[in-house]
């Protein structure tokens, strides 16, 4: 099997990548006080040295008081910038590229916990899913403040020397809560049909684009599934995927990061095309696929303590087939690259028997 097509260069505007493999944002909860340390810098540097062409830094809470309840998740506050500079220097020093992922939990945030226990949780309609109220529905001021915090984070990232930003609009977090009909019951123009539910995510993207200018890459992470409800869908059809990508592309998105748990699973009946493939069919933007690449179980299995073995060369045959069908442009390798920082180089060199498995211990330490 010739995997060389996956090792061809790729260009997004002025951003040049030497191959198609990237590291997706994976929150490690190992940034005390929200500040990345030297350990995190070394962790990302090792993955660049192992062959990954782009690192998307872990979900990073924007500088808004209701963005997260976690105290060990990375943040993009003034106090954290020195730590992020350390990470940037390590990645750049190894010849890599680095995006930061901008994130707000919305209704997933737990109230009465640090760092801002007095602040109410906010979301489109004060719901985490149907019948489960949490916090408050966002006011017009909340909408403006959160939008501006995303834009400010992107502006800071560009000034620091990041190569791009990714806006987290997936997995049931704030922007995805606007897209999902169960969590967006607004009647003020920001809810209703899909076009209405797209309005606020598009305003956030447009604000980010205005803050960073025309040549700075913006990725948008999107998904059908939610962490609390796997089988649900934002888009009920390929046509609705097209509505989503067209609106976000017009707002300023350059890259769609199409998140699934298994990249090869068909998204709609009547076709074996996966989620990333449908996204790619609707847009001229770059598309990233992700979901159990190189491993024999999915992310939720790992979060519940199961180890994941390498699929070796056989598991990459389907990836290559879909790449050659032009279902996506880039491949995000998550847990496989956590378990083996040299995964990309080993795959490139055909050293499949040397690939290490992913174990639950890999979640506990920045190896």
C-alpha cells in the first residue's frame, strides 16, 4: 500500500504544511490556573518532531467569566500568555505550526465552581438539552461580550505568532448549542430554523475575521454528535450541511474540522460517504477528518478507561481510499499520536509493527 499521497504538502492561503497529518485539539486538564507550562510545551514539541505538520492546541477558554468552570484547562487570559509563548517557541523551534482553539462551554459549564463561582452559566436558551435547564439564556449584552471575547482571543493569538485559530463549534458546547434545535429555542432572530440558528456562530466567525484580517487561517470545528447525546444531528440532510458550510464560509471560515468518533462511518443512508466527505462536497474550503484514525476503538471508549490498539497498515487503507476520493484534505490523528509521538514518522517509513497502543495512562500524563 502506497501512503505517499498522505505525505504530500498542502497549502491554506499562506500556510504551508509538509504533509496531511495534524494533531487535533485534545484537552488534557494539565494547565494549572489555566497557564500552559514547560511540560505542555515539550509535549507538543515531541509531536512536531514525530512528523505532525500542524498542532491545534487544546480547547482554550476565551477571556469571558462564564467560559469554563475548569481550573486546569488552558485559558487565553493575560496571566496565561507567557505560558502560551513558551509553547509557541517550542513548536516553532521544532519547525512546526500552531493554532489555538478558542472555546466557551456554554450550558456545559457547572455553576458555583472556580474560577468564577458567582457568575451564572449562560447559553442560547438556558438548556443543556431538552428538559434540562442550566443557567440563563443569553441577553443581547451577553451575545456581544462573548462575540468580542472570541475576537479578542484571535487578535491576541495572531499578535503572539500563532499560525491560525480554530473556533470550537462542536460537541455540545456554546456555539454548537446555537446550532442544535434542542438547545436553541430563541425567538429573537438567533433561533428558529437552521438559518436563524446559524446567525450567532456566523457573527462570531465574522468578528474573528475582522480582528485578524484576510490572510490569517480560521478553522471551525463542527460535529453532529454531542458529548451528552451521540445519535443526534444538527444537519438532517446533506443539503443542511451545505447551508451550514456556506454560511460559515461566507463569514470567514477557511477550514472545516469535521468531528466524528469514527471517520469511516456513513453519515446518511444511501451512501458510504462519511461526515467529512459530505462537508467537503459542499465547500471549497479545506476539510479535516478525524475519528479513531489508526486505532480500534473510539474516543468515548478511551474516556471510560479502555485501551486502544493500533490497526496497523490495514486500518489506514480505508483512510487512503477516502482521501483519494477527495473526501478531505487533512487528517487529524488524536489518541494514536498521544500513545506514540512518532506515529507519523513510523507510518511514513512503513514501521507499522513498531506503533505503540494508546492506553489510559496516556490521558494522565503529557508524555
